[in-house]
C-alpha cells in the first residue's frame, strides 16, 4: 500500500505518523512544496517578537527525523496535478517533473493567505504571515529600519501580530474593514479587545477599507476614509484553501475547500483531505464550514492515519472553539455567538456577566467577562465567549465540552466543578452566568 | 410561610437569599450559633498566613446586610432541639431558651472538626480549623513564640495549612496515619504532592499514628513510631456532620449525616437538609456519600431556596471534584480514582501521562501530570487527576463536565477544544492522555 500525502505540516504529518505506528509496511511518501514540515504555525508571532528564540523550536520534527521512522519526506516537491483515474500525481522538483502512482492519496495542502487586490500591492514591504518561511522573513526584515507597521485586518492573527510588534517596540496601525475586530466574536465582547488594543498603544481604525498602496520611502496606505504612512505592511485578512491545483479534477469542492465525508474521504474513492484545505461538519449547524485551525488539522490528520491503519474512526466535526492571547487578555469562544445564532435562524437568548476570575478575597483576581448563548426553547447551551486577564483560556473548554454534550443551562448549573479560592469563586463564573438564564418552570 | 434555617454559613444563607429573591412574603429566620454568617471558609488558611489581610474580606455579607434584605439573622442562637410533630425548634441564646414554630425547616448546621481522642488532648495549644472563630484564634495566637507546628493529618486542609505555616516562616512537621497524603487521590499522584511538601521544607511523617500528647514548655507528640517536640498542634483529620442535636428525632441519618431526597427533603415532611450536614447522591456510584465541600453547600442551599420559592429543581448529585493549591502545585481531581473504582468493583483501566501545560516552545510551560480512569468495558470516562504548576485547576473541570455527560474516551478525543500556544499544546493534555486509552475496534 502506497500512501501519498500532499503537504507536510499539521494534517499531513499527523496522518503519516499515526499510520506509521499502526502499519509498519505501508509506503508513505510526503511531498511538501516548502522547506519545512511539521511546525507549529501558531507560534510564529512569538518567534517574530523574540519571545521564542529560534524558529527551530517551532519544528516538532525535522524531515530527517521522519525519514528515520520510515516516512519518505520530500521538501521542495510540489504536486502540480492529480490524475484520479490513473491514480497518480505529477510532482515538480527543481526543473524536473515526475509522476508517482498512489493507492491512497491525502490532500493536506492547507491554506494560503488571502491578499488584497489593490493598486500598489506588489512591493516587498507588503507581506503576509502563513508559512515558517514568511515568519523567518519577517523576523529578519523587521529591524529598527521599519518602525511603523501597518496591519491590515483585525482577526486573531492580526491581533497576535499587533502584540508581537508592540513587544518589538514598533508603532502599529491596524486597519479593519468591519465595525469590530475579531469577527468570530459578538461586538460587545470584541469591544473589550479593542479597548486593550488601544490601551496597549495600537492605533485602531475600523470600518476603513484599503483602496491602494502608494510607494515611496515609506508606504502610504490609502483607505476609503484616510491615509497612513507606514514603513511596512502585514496583511492578515484571512486564508483560503490551497487547492488551485485541483481545478479540473473530479474532486468536489465548495468555496475552494474540499468536501469530505465523516471518514475524510472525498467524493473520489481513495482520495482523502484533511486540515486547512478541507470543509468540516459543524456540530451545531446543519452545514459544512471552513475553519482553518491547527487543532482540526492535527485531529483530522491523525484520524485519517487511524482509519488507513484499520481503526474505526469518524470525525465528529467542529463547533468553532478558539482562544487567543491579546496582550494581557485571554480571549476565548466556543460554539455559536449571538450573531451566528441569529444568522442561522436559531431562536436564542444570551446572558452576560462579569465575575472575578477566582475568589474575590484571594489576591490577584481579575475581572472575567462571560457570555452564554442558549437556545430559547429548550435552554440548550449553544455558545460561550470569555474574555479576561485570567481564567478564560481553559474555562472556555468547560463550556465547549458541555455544548458538545448537548447540555442545558440547568444541567450545567448543577455540574460538580472543582473549586478552591486561588482558582475560582465558589460558583464558577460559567455557572454564575448560566444561573442568569431563565429556564424556570414553576411547579404545579 | 415561615422558614427556619439552622446554620448561617454557605448552605443556609444561600437558601435564605434565593428564597428571599423569589418570595417577598416568606418569613425567613436564621439561627446561627456562632458569630459569623456567610463566610468563605475555604479562604481561612490564606487569612492565617497573611495573604488575605482581613477576616472581614472572607465575609460575603454581614448579618446586618441580610437583615436589610428582610432575612432575620440571629447569631449566637443555638438550636438545641427539634420537635417535628409540633413543628417547632428550641433555641438557646445566652441563658434563655425559647421555642419557635416553623412551616418549613432547613437544617444547615454544617460539620465540626474530628478531634483525636488521645491522652493529653486538652490543651489550648492543640487546635483545629473549622470556623472563622478558629481562624481568628490561630491568626492571633501563632506569633513568633510558636515556631514549630505539628500538623496532624495530610488531607487538603492539612496541606493548605502546611503552605500557610511555611509562608509564615514556621517549621512544620506533618503526621499522616496513612501511607500517602490526600487520601482522595491515587498514591502515584499523591506522591507528587509529597515531593513538593518535602521540597518546601515540610517534615512529612507517614504511617504514623498519634498516640498521645505530652505537655511541657512545648508539646511532645507521641506516635506509634517516634516522638516530636512542637510548640503548637493543628489537627486536621476530617470533619463530621454537626447533627448531634438531632439524636432522638425521627430524622433519618446515616453515619451521622442527614439523608435527603433529590429535593433535599428528609424523611420527615417539611424538614430539609443542605450543605455539610447532609448526604449527597454520587452520580457514578449507586450510593449516597458524605462530601463536605463549599461548592455543594452553596449549590444545595440555593436549590432548596429555589424549590421553596416554587421552582422545579432537583439535585443531580456529586462526583467528587476538588482542587487545592499545594504550594506551587495545582492539585485537582474529579470522579473516581483508580482505587475508588477498585473499591466499587468497577472494571477500570487507567492511563497516565506527563505533558507540557502549554505549547512546549512558548515560554513558561510546566509539566502537567494527567491521569484518566475509565470503564474498561465501554471506555466511559470515570475520573481524572491533574497535578502541575499550571493548567490543572481549570482543566479538571473539562474532565468533570465530560464525565458528568457520560462521555467515552473516543468522544472526548474528538472534542473541539480551543487552543493557542500560550495556553495549551495543540492537543490538550487531557486529550493527549485520553488518546492513550486503547478502545480500538478494528474495522471489518
């Protein structure tokens, strides 16, 4: 059995490693068009800022380490075509092109950065951050010569980069097209993050659309409302699946992402997809969604390795859990926001509280903002958002677990949760908030 | 409707407050034999150590504040007898005794410290810590004149007091009868805490039983194996329900604790119990258990207030979640330990791992020890224990939620949990551990 894997980062190498452990005989070839495999992309902002000293420490395992385990990793090898009839791929390496046949094929090419299509975009000082090569470039380039950085986009990578750049002592201007940063959060919660951005010295411009870059000694960012002179631009306006090379194949896609079944198999037999190039089922919505995150890439990659290794596994899907550090804030969400529930036409209610992150009388408690979104008919928990300087990042996963279990507000209120003053108030803030939900039925 | 509440700490005042909010007309009288109501007993070690400056800050609300809300709080009033036929209680206050009739009666007397019954025990320098009065006494008494403290018992209060006393610069000798500290934890996990106790300068003596105290300038603790000269002794060998005054009534008890139904009602109509004097159903075991913890007292008290206020509520029970700070360690458990599962005759398996508390490449990661106990037949999760310098205290509640939802290892492995490098590895340590559980079914 020969498994060919296209893409050697999270999903691809997870699949390779897992299959290797379960099946000593399978031939596993990984084609990676870049230089690096198996790295923690989420750590890149901290490498750029200097908090993580070496890019090597982001690399979980080198190509050589994989080769020693019997996984044939080939970097700088780009798959440029797939023939699903003949079950082969065409691979370009240097000037050579070569065909390889497969028994099973995993597409794990991940995503590439979206880039603005505006005049003046072709300039070496306008960049994005997606690969470890990007991170190395930014690390080397952003010397003191570049003191004012324009950040386009206020999503989570934009915010992580804002923190990194402030840590480096840069002046930062962030330009966000929408009326709030962090579009995955409700506006009332996102505004807490905006307050922190401003307090940390980030100039935040919302509801401004970049219309052009003008080059000179510096770069002039021209928006529909104003203009900003900066030394360097980092665009973080989102990503799209890296699937252009699949055009013309029989592999079914939606909005550029690959459709897979619960076993990560595409509509074409023996062709699988995992990670940031695939669509995932959303557990709370009757649809497949594009949620490019490292957790899902690792999970779906591993799961495919298990399946190919003969284990019974299916992917249960995602609910939209995420957390980021925004300067001193832990910013977390899981499940549906109020605005997502509204868009989906789900009758929902919401409660929001502020509670101390641990017992108020114990030193160091910080205000924690908690918001629950719930189904108004049966009080099922649909989503939670937590923001605070402490106690949000792990608590969100208590909520995530409850939501995935289908718990109601009442059930959650009754949970036996561990408590001690240095860690929590006697009622956990999640329970304090859930207790505000009115699901009362009067007796008799 | 007149509700009489016996005991004004967590359960009693939770019930009173909740009923007051739901029912403006009910007459609510609280008899508390001590001086204080509604205080956070779990914070007392930190008050003694000086980390919390004032005992007042442990008091959530004063008697006067309750009175302003229309709750008739009477401190230094001890209920000494109950007549369930005539629906009245006898209350002693100073030299007076008086009868009060009730429509509904809540017994929320909590627990008292167990004390050793050994020669020489009657000495003002041999104390325990249960009430805020005890805490005040210890705070005032443990001046520099007392430099070496004997701690009898290595349960969670003993360990919290060990930390408090070391913070105060005291020499501490801890004597534990059993072969491990923290009897609620498995020995392999408890040993991590023992290592920390020793590293923090606590002299730990295990498998030694105190046989006598001998008084002199100092106190000589005589055990079955050795003897220790100390200046002061704090016994923390557990508590028992404060129910002696119920002897001879029709109220059913078991091992001194009050049996209640799912609505916290005793076998005697209109008589309820909540908090540390009551037994709770264990969700994973087919029995009622005695688990005196503040979380349950608050929960059952509030629930009773809701029921008396006309809401439909039942208590779902407990699973044994707890967390404590042991010097720099977060020490947490939920559900069944391996030894508890064994005692209960449940066929179980266990896995144990050590993982970084967050992404290894991000500064500040600490080793986190995670142990899962699971049902060997269906891989249902039964219990988790987490110990580490970071990331244990809230993660245990992710496990607690999963266990209470009846999740299997497989389901847990698939949970969409939020991740970012400063907070977690890409696979949460709980998932890394659960992935070690072999619940594989081979396909076909």
